[in-house]
C-alpha cells in the first residue's frame, strides 16, 4: 500500500515513510492511495479472532511491509498492557450499545493507538534502515500526552516530549503526565490553550533550521499526534471489532448497517470510522458529537468551517479543540481527491480563518455524517440520566456523545442500531462525574475518587490512587514561542 498527501495527490510514499515522518513535506496529511477492501468473508472470519488478531488483520491492509504475523505480534504486545478485552461492547438497550475504549493504561481511548504506534514505528524503522533517534514532540489536550508517554517510555531509539496547555487539563491528567517515569520523556506546560500548543508544535515541524540542527546530532522529528497514520490504522480496527461483536452476539446479521456516535475533537476517532466504512464495513450514519466548541456542528450545518469564535473551556477538555486537524483527510475525499482544492481551503483557513466547501459537497458529507453538540449542562444532565436509567456510569466525553445520540434519534428516523463510542473512564473525571450524578465533589483528588467509588460502586483502579503519591518530575511552563528551543534542548539530552 502506497500513501499520498492531501496537499499533493501525485506524491507516493511507503507506509514506513508515512509513519516515520507523520506529516507530508507539503504540510498535508498522508492518506492511502485507495481504500483497501476488507471482504465480507474477512469480517465473518474475525468472529473467531481475538482483539489483537482482528487489529493485525485491519492494520495489514495498510502496512504491507510488515507480515501479518509481525503485526499480530505488535498488537499482542501492545494490548497486553490492557485490563482484559481492549474494546468491549456493552448493551444498554435494544439497539443501543457502548464501545468502551478506555481499558488501557491511561484509561482513555488514546491508548488504543498509542500502545501500538511505538512498536509499529520501531518495526518500520528497522525495515527502512533508519538509524536516527525518533524525536517525538506531542501537543496534547490532556489524554494524548500520557498515552504517548506511556507508549514510548524507555522504547529504545525514541524520545517523547509532551506539551500541554497550562491550566487546560484536568488535575488527574496533569498528574498522570508529570509523574511519568523513563529516561526518554519530558513534559512541559505551554501558556495558552490547546490550539496554541498544537500550532507551536506544527511550526516546529515546519522549521527547516531546527530539523537541520537535530539531524546534526542524530535525531529526526516524527509526529505522533492523531494525524499520524500509525494512529489512524489501529483505530479503524475497533470499528470492525465492534461490528463483529454485534454479529457474534446475534444483535445484527452480516450486512446490516450500524450507526456510530463519536465524541469528537481532532476528528481522528470518527475519521477512523469513516475509513472503516470506505473499506467495506456496513456503517450507516456517523454521528459527530461536539461540546460547546461546536465548530464541527456548525460545519456540518452550513458547510463553513470558521474559527471566528471564542474558545470555551468545558467539562470535556479533550474535545476543547477548534482546529480539527484530521478533518483535512475527509475534505480530501469529498473534494474527489483533488489536492489543489484542499490546499485552497487550508490556505483560506490560515488567512481568513474560515473556508466554505459549498452546498453540493456539504450535501454529500451529510449523507455520511450527522453533527450536533451538547452544552456542559446538557452533558451533566445526560450523564446523570444514563446512570439513573441504565445504572451505567460514563465520563463527560461519553456523556456528550449520549446527549447527541439522543438528539440524533429524535430528529432522524433510523432503525439501525447505534454504538456510542466511550472514550474515557469515569475515574479520569471524578469531580464532574460526581456532580453529574448529584453528589458533592470534594476538591481533593483522592477524596473525589473515594467518593466516586463509594457513591457509585465504580471500581477505581489502584494505579489511579497510587498516582497521587508519586513524585512530580516536571514543572516547567514556557511561552509557545520557546517551544522549538525546548525541543532542541530535549534532543541534546537524549544523545548525551
Ligand atoms: C482525544 C479524545 C477525544 C477526541 O478524539 P478525536 O480523535 O480527537 O476526535 C474524545 N474523548 C476523549 C476522552 C479523548 O481523549
């Protein structure tokens, strides 16, 4: 399988190049030259496979430089760090299911891909004969950071430096990151919001002088953010697995369409569902759920993507994003793979702060997608409501999805079953969860976790409590303009 760029459809690169560079040289995102089909027979065969085997089968469609057995080995090692089934599906009601993607080490869905990516990178690096250290700067809105730190910690030939918005992540998220062990990790707070941190990381990638200085000391920058194909591919896999689980539990028959409702920020998770559909999975509607930062809701309503809005801090911080990077891959498809059109839109976003895809393309996008949003108050009410009605406790991000799922069901006449994608464990957002189920939330983190466990009987893993006794290793706060210097300083510490 070869890959091309959303900003230059003539480009052809291997899977190794795509994964090891992250971003295309023209600033575009790597996309497969065509969607590799997964046949009905293969979907049926997945019924007999465990999760790592299903994952490896889907990933093998993208990365043919690795054998199926090498990929199975990678998936097995990656998902061995999970607590039980990596992607269990829970039935709440007739036609209503939850796909839980938070049974990994950091209790959020980023683990699904970030436990695989370091192993995929090192395997592809070996095949490609790359000698340089992979230096991985990551901008995080909260969950990616810890998942990347855990995934890469002490993986030879790699180093990861995480930038998070100062004051823009939850207590638990910050604590998880700044206590990470390992000789090849660093965590830095950046003044501003997530988009400021992400923009600064993006400009470091575009900084040729920086690349040159890094090359001189034997380092090469690689993106591990959700735009990396090595993250997208493992995410496609769980949509297949979720469908197969509905088959084996006789909830559906092969060929029946299933809708998915996805709490969305950077558009990576829901894009993976769209890729699964294009590869042959019988998917109906993809319901794109946003919080108050409803740039995607407005886009799906009007065809205009506009940054002319306030950035709002919500109770679902991992979705507090205004620039949904992975949307560019979707635009590429709906522009009939014309990279010039995508380039125009992206240029307009940069200069005007908006672009307009036009009525016709919007109509086509809406054949596949439905979008709506939930306010913080609606999110809290839905979280409490789902708990009351089904005895099912979810985190605020998942509650946003439940809220939008209900709006979709009330507005659109669809008989398809719907799977709500659950992206974090309630323990990561104990205070919000407690308040949503009508309890007082103690301001102390450990007390909040204890209260959560006491009032809802939700089992809080020991590792989460242990976190609060751990030493904080990192406390630096920088301006976005100092990010490149910080990356270079970190690189120097790696090669020492
Ligand atoms: C990252 C994240 C999201 C958003 O996923 P995208 O792929 O960026 O759209 C939603 N919920 C949680 C808990 C997350 O960590």
